[in-house]
């Protein structure tokens, strides 16, 4: 395998890893604070829909009015138009939708001390059903949004000197083709890895957030609000999942399609366990799983001479690896101690 | 202290949860520009007022009874089996292998053989997550989710590379031979003059599902093993102290759960499709979660909840056909039921408990 075949695969690895990484870091914040979240998938999905839908509507409509449901009242919003490019409004809408699901998850698992896993499952179904219902009602294209064009899509960033350095042997293509020319959200996702590490391990907020996932009673004794911290973590999770979904529908693909996240939320969850709830390891795990997806997309069945690796093995590999990790055969994955448990104040 | 009378806990709380879920569903229908009353009447008309509609409803009910019981048995041992979907797929594989490669003389024998195969394959798919939970403490929710995806990949591989007839494009097995076809309600209940349940897929496995309800009730409340499962579910430390092996109970409960989920494939694969297709479960593995939560993990409750979801599913499909409201409406309703009866249970329960407490004080 030479550089010319390797670079497209690695380039698509970066693209495919981005939503995984964002969702994985989202899960990291939530689970470090003791709130299990198997609803990453649903949050990404609903964010993907609303970002694509709003970006499309923002491009195609000259005047913006918000019709209040069930009444005749409407609010003129055309003045908002020049504030952000359409794709920016899409991103905000995606984040808002994802945070709405986060709020329900917080309400169920923090306020009403319900089962966090059941709440996550419910939210995944809610997103999977609502996106198609609303998409059909708005666009009538069988649960899809129309294909986005122009300003409704994320533009690509070209790193400085990308064109002039292309002819440098080896390093040139790596810089110009592999690292340059991605959507801004890709660079944001990778920059969020050190940022997450810094927030979690070098700030007071991070220390408290981790403490609330390990020993909430200690945090409570210190006079810090457990509920507040957990809601903050769930909100951060919502923002990051929103960005992940927006990238999928306005960057990775130029439209929203039914069930387009296709289990990525669960792969992100797998990556989170694989990385043992640590930011830098999460980067490695997401790149690995992204690479597996890229290889499966590019090669289908892989001929290794003696035998062929069927594409289904590549599809299932992230899940198999996670089960092996969970089984503790390759180092034990220990979740935050208070994870999944609602906190009940002692009286 | 009992805060609420038993009937309130068993009937009132789920009823209020369902009302909340249907209220929000109605709002959703309104928001996408349709009339909820009209939608509901179409659903009732198409699923409950003709024997064809009832036949379809009961077909889906059969699926949901099996998956609902599967989730419920695991719930009793305080485990959350999200792996129903994968266990159904593997159960279907078992059914297909037995139907395709064993020369059955009669459907009754084939049904017995296929039931065993479905149960064994479904249980086997639950065995690894169960073992990992019991022995290595790997969280069963995560492992069963992973096993759903692995099952889909396995089935895809088997169908594409092994069971697909030569020259066929679709990833599905060839049709099952004639003697394995299960009698449908149409064949069983129609007389010479009147045809009942015309072309509805409901078949003899419905009675098997009812039998399974009874068997699970016997198991959970009338056997030593059932007592151990419930004891383990209430308090692991107490069960351990009483000499109940956590490893044994975890594995056995999950095997039963997986086996029940696998048996759903009898209805969908052997009864309806009469061949193995890629997505035999049609999401019934997940609907089982809603059914079990709503039925409070009791077989009778599960039967009622499965009837309700059978109605929702059949009604929702017809609604999609008649009005163009996508069938994903069912997914939304299912999500709301899971949310209100499962995760937001306390939201309904806490005010009710206060109410009953106030009533009691008023009397005393």
C-alpha cells in the first residue's frame, strides 16, 4: 500500500472520526459526572436533522417568520439573517435540539431520579421517530431533507500554504491533502481533546465534575450543588452532541437522511469505554474506529492472500473490540463509581 | 410504610403515564398538521373492527409478548436486556436452519423443533453478555447493545454468503419447505361460508405466546428458581447471604430472557415470512422494553401491553397508508411510553403519593 492509496483512507478516517470524537467527548463529560448516557445516538440524530433543515430553510427563504403553533400569531425574524451564515443557524438549531433532549434526560435522571439507561433508550427512539415525522411534514421527501447547497453547507478550511507545499515529497501530500481542506468543525473536534483534558484535570470545575461522578456525597458535604454540576455536565454533553450531529448533516453529508447516524452514538459509547473515560485515549479510540469505518467503506472485502476478511467483520469490529475490553482481557475498564446512580441527599 | 394502596401502584400510575404519553402524541400529530381524533379513529377502524385488522393486530401482539416477556424476566433479576433485537435475529437463524435442513413430516413436529432451535440460538446469544456480567462485571446494557450490532453483522454475513439462493440478489434465505408452514388463523377459523382473518399473518404461534405468558408466571411466582430470581433482583447481598449464587441466577435469567426473545422469530420468520430475511425483528426487540415497563413485568400486564402495542403498530401502519403520517409515529409513541412509564415514573408517582398521604390524614 503506497502513499497515494493510504492518504484518501486516512483523510476519510479524519472525517469519519470527527462525529465519533465529538459524541465521545460529550459522553465523557456526562459519564464523568455520574450520568450514564446511551442517548448520544438520539441527540446526534435530532441535531443532524435540525441543522440540515434550518440551514436549508435559511438559504431558501428571503423573509423569516416564525409562526407560533396553534395560533395565528407570527414573529418576523428577517433581521437575524445577516448575523450568521445559514450553516451557522443550522449549527445553533442542531445544538438547541440536542440540548432539549439533554434537558429531558437531566429531568428524568437528576430531578426525578429515574433510570438513566431507560431514559437514554427512550430519547433515542424519540429522536428516531420525531426526525422522520417532522422531515416528512416539512419537506415531503420520505423523511429526508433536500440536498444542501452553497452557504447551507460547511465550507472547507484550507491551511496556509496548502497549495504551494503540495509538491514537497511525502510531507507535502500529508499536509495539503490529509490535514488541510476539512470543515472547521473537524479542527474544533480535535482541539476539544486537549481542551477537555484541561477542563477536567486542571480546573476547579473539572475537579468537582469528576468528584460528583465518584463521590457525590463528598461534593455535597463541601457545599457544592450536586444537581447543578450534573445538569452542567449534561448540558455540555448536549452541546457537543449537537455539534457532532450538525457536522454529520452539513459537513460529512450535505443532507439529513432517515437514521443517518447509523449507530455512531453507540460506537462513540464503545470508544468511551475503550478509552476508559480519558480524553487523550478517546482520541485514539475514535481514530481507530473511524479508520475501521473508512477501510470498510473503501475496500469492502479485504483480501489478505490466505483468506478474505468480509466487510461484515469490519462493520462489527468496533463492537467486538469493546466487548473484549469490557471483558477485562485487555486491562480493566472501570467506570466512574457513582455512574448511573441518582443522588439522594441524606437527611 | 405503604404510601399508596396496591391498586394505585399497579393500575393508576401506569394509566396516568399512558394518558400523558397519548396527550403528547396527540400534540405531535396536531403539530405536523393532522387531526388526532381522526387519526385515532382510523387506527381503531383499521386494527380492531374487522377480522383482518384484528388478525394483523394479534400478529404484532404475538411478537411483542415474546420480546416483552424477555425483557421482563431480565428485569426481575434487575438486569436490563437491550439485546432482544440481536437475540431475535439469532433465533430467526436457528428457525431457518431447522426449517431448511431438517425434512419435517408435519408442521407440529417442525414447530417443536423450531421452538427449541429459536430458544437455544436466542439463549446462546445472551450467554456471553450474561457470563461477562456475572464473572467479569461488564455492564450487561453495554454488552447487549454491542451484541445487537454484532448479530446484525453475523446475520448479514450468513445470509449473503451462505443461505442466499444462487443467483438471488436480495440478502434472504430461500423459502421454507411446505411442511414447515404454520397454520394461520384464516386456515383455522374460517368456515366454508365465511372467510375470517383474510390474509392476516396471525398464526398458531399466538397460542404459543399465550402459553409462554403462563409459563413465565409459573416460573417467576411458583417455582424455587423464580423466587431466587426475584430475591436476587430485590437485593443481591441478601440473596447472596441466603446462599443464592449470583453467577448462576444472572446466567439463567439471561438465558431464559434470550430464549424468549429468540422465540419471537417463530412468529415472524416461520409464521409470516416463511423464509429468513435481513431484518426479521422489525424493532420488536426494542418495543419489548416499552411492553415490559408498561406491563410492570407481570405476564398479564405484558399481555395487555402487547395488545395495546399490537393495536398501535397495526393502526400506525394503516395510518401511514391512509393519511401519509409516517409510521415513525409508532416510534414516537413507543418512546413516550418508555419515557413516562420507565424514566419519569417518579414524576407521576411522587404527587400521587402525596395525594394519598393527604387523603389518609384527612380520614384519620
